[in-house]
C-alpha cells in the first residue's frame, strides 16, 4: 500500500500473519496492529493520483510527472506542463491513461511484461524474470538494461542493452575488453580508444593497449609503453608520429631513447633550437659540432647579434678554447657501432621480468658501465 501524506509518500507491505499474531497477543488498538506493516521505502514527493499494477505503483506527483515505483526504485515515464491525474491502467492495451482538468485524455505505453520482469528481479527471482524477458518488447530493452544496472546485475544488463554508450560503460565496469574494443572500433573516436587503452593497460594487456593508444593518437601513453619495454621499433615509429603532430618534446624523448643522436640533433635544428643542438652535439656527436656552430653564428648575424656571434668559439679554428677536441673525436669513433647508429639498446625487461643485480641481456652491469664509459 501507499500512504500518501502532505510531503512524503510511504510504501508499506501488509502482513496478515503479523496482524493475526498481534491480534491474538492483544496488541491491537483502535488503529489496528502496528507491527502488521513493514516500511518498504518512502518517496519524498507529494503524490496526486496513483494506481497499483501488481507490485508496481504508477503515480503522478505535484511536479507534473508521471512516475512508476518498483521496489525502492523510481522511474520517470513523462513530464507535463500542467497537472494530470491518473485514470487507470489497461492491461489489454499495456497503457496508462491520464486526464487533465479539462478532461483531455493522454496515454503512455508501459508493457505489463516489463513491470512483471522488474518485479521478479526485485524479489530475487532472476531465473523467473529471464523466462519473461522474451515477452518484453525490444524497444524496452534499454530500459531493462538500466534497471538491471541499477540492481547491480551488470552482466545481465550487458546482454540485453542495445545503447552503445551504456554497453560501453558496462563492458568497462565488467573489464570485458573484447566487447569494449568492439564498440570502440564501431565508434572510432579517440576518447573511446583512449578509455579502452587505459583499461587494457590496467589489465596488463600491453599489445591491446598499444593498439588502442595508436588509434587514439595518445603519444604520451605510447612513449610510456615503448620506453618501458625498450621497443626501439615502436619508439622510432612514435618519433615519426610525434614530428608529424608537432609534439617535438615527445619526438625528442623517443629519439633519445633509441640512442638516435643524429635524429635528436636534426630535430633541434628543425625546431630552431640550434644553440641546444650545438651543446648536445658537443657531448654526444662532436664531429657534427663545427657545422652546427656555423649555422648558429649565421643565425645570430642575421638577427643583428654579430657581437655575440663573434664571441662564440669554433672547435676547428679556436684550438686554444678546445684543447681536448681531438680526444673527443677519437672517443666518438671508438663508440660501439650500435650506439653510433642509434641501434637497439639492451632491454631492461626480460621474459622473466626486470633484470636483477644490474644484469642486461646476460651481461653484468659493470661490463655495460665500462662500455658506456
């Protein structure tokens, strides 16, 4: 029963057994037996008119809405500009009929199978509810899915949902990456790819995460993946993508992790950071420094900073400023070939996880340190 008060409506369940027990125990008074009623829920709104259809309470309220209550869940069917009053529900038509003060009648479709299904789910009879599901019209399946989601039957909700957005949310909450990936492919929008990529990364599905981040053009996440696994091929591809997208910081990081010193220098020059290219090359590729210094000085001359340009030393010409320059060139020539050409670096992650005690691909940390030195 519904006890409609001025501001709140209380939904009560009557127990005849409790009433009879209270009556026999002498607990009855002029108002009856209080223990015979159990409060199911309360609605914080004023009910104007209503009707029970099975265990479902359909009603209109003071804010001109047509709602229905199943268990303790309220769902809105329609909103109106003016007050309407419930005339009744015809099971034959699966419609609820309402009228306004001018006796203008309107109706809304509420399939009885939908109400019965939701009632059985709330009673915990999920198996019985599934037997009724084929009788629920297909256009009501999204409503069923929302209802099941609200009752924490997410797997059942995913099975019946037809709305792609809701299915996507359910798949992610259930960690069902295959369904989420399927929806992302159909939608083909960056934010969905990014969301599935994050979920895949959380599940340690690195291959799927890489695929999703690639589609999402999420360069930062790709940098994290490739650098963590020493994926030189992926880093080189990422550098090309970053240059095309104008993400120069990501491109530089990717090239640097590939030990592509020449690529780093060329990127600095292309982006107008010649001074940084000079300092970088002096440390890692001194053979290229003289040419870069000339470019730097020419740029300063064109900018009207000739005095500053004349103060910059040239390694090949100002030997007194660079007394150890020949030694720098000698060390560069003696560098391991794979580093000189930006080859693949030893991976820090092996088949059995990160190497321990400084080991890198079977070599000791001391040996690698010697090589780097």
